[in-house]
C-alpha cells in the first residue's frame, strides 16, 4: 500500500453522502437509533437497500439480531438529529425526539425526507464494519426540501460545504 488509513479516509470524504438514521425497536420495546452515511440501494426487484455499521458500535448486536429496521433520510435542517444519534448511547438518545411508529414497529423520525421499513435480509462481513442488507417492506415520502449531506468531514448543503 502506498497510502495510510488517514489518506484513505480523507479521499473517501471527497464523495458527498446523504445522512440517515437507522432505527429499530428492541424486543424489550426500547427504541435504538444510529447515524449512518454508508447507505445505498442494492436492487429494485426485489427492493433491497444496505447500510454499513461499525462493529464497535454499541448497537451493532441490536441490528444484527433485529427482524426489522428503518432508514430515516434526514433533511438539511436535521443536523441536530444526526448529531444526537451519532454519539453513544444510541439507545438512550430519545428524549424530546418526535417519532411515529412505522408499520413494522420501528421509529420514524419526524421531518425526514423519506422512510424505509425493512426486514433484515442478511448481514455480511465488511472488515471493521458490518454490511446489513434489508428487504424494503414500506416506503414513505416525508417532508420536502434539500437533504442533509456530509462532505470532507463536515455537514454540507446542496449549495456548499459549510455547515448548514
């Protein structure tokens, strides 16, 4: 290799991504959420999506064993929501968060651009991350407006790379 992990990470940061929060409800009824920017579609038929979750995340075991999870696509005005679920404890970050229950029982965060309810299809090894594939059961469009983006280690909007 002619590069180190910092150089690799900095180069990856040149690819702007949307920001999402993956959520679920544990068997004990506790909501769990974690900010994710490694999210993509996999297949239209069947409808599949994937997201990547760091193995050390406190909620990794919850996502590996849950039957259902949801993806909440954040709007540009939801940086505080992203920050809330980016920091541990992900399971305990729900004070004053407006949610509704999805058809599968997962938390859908108010004000998001779109929601996906998914059944866990498979989990794959991705080095220091888990690759979780979900079969989409329900899709809902939410609020309008621009997405919350992440670019070169900072939040960005469609009009620039400064904070939103």
